């Protein structure tokens, strides 16, 4: 029996980017099919007003397959968006076997924070065609 822990690449996804962009949902469903070993983590910044529910079928009929996320992290403490996402990144890196390699995020400051903290690529919806 091996003592090594198997690491897994992870893609972090901002809830608003996922919820309001059909192109992001399409891109994610293609990635999920092509790289099933990749983990997908949804970051919900404001769950009091908009939250992800795996049972909600509102995405059906938009030409995309319903996305199954491996983890959903919610900002239950009401922290600022960038603080919440920095804390979530540290939790993912410190207590899981996931290695965040891509972050889908529109806010340029949050993108920079992700890259400064070890995520290889952080970008918004417009740049997805380059990945």
C-alpha cells in the first residue's frame, strides 16, 4: 500500500460567472467531459441572495449539460469577496488533495490574488477561448 496522497487538479469557478454566462457553462461542461479527473469547485460569494442548488434545473434548455461540482464553498461569514476567495483558496490548498490550476473570475483584483497565491491561470469569460 502506497503512502502517497494522490493530488488532483482543480478549477475554481465564481458563482456569478457560472450563473450568468452560458459560454462559461458550456466551456465547463466540455472540460468536465474531456478531463473527468479534474475537480470543479464553485465559490459562492453571497449565498444569502444567490446560492447554488444542485437540484435547481434552471440551467436546462440552455444547450449545456448540468454541471456537477465536486465542492461548493459558500461565504457564510459575509466577508468581502476577495477575502472570502483568498480564505477558500487557502482551505483548498491546506486541507485537501486539490491543486488549483485555473480560476474563472471576472474581478481583476481577485484574478491577481489567485495568481499571486499559486493558481496558474486566473481569467474571465472573455479569455476562455485561449485555455
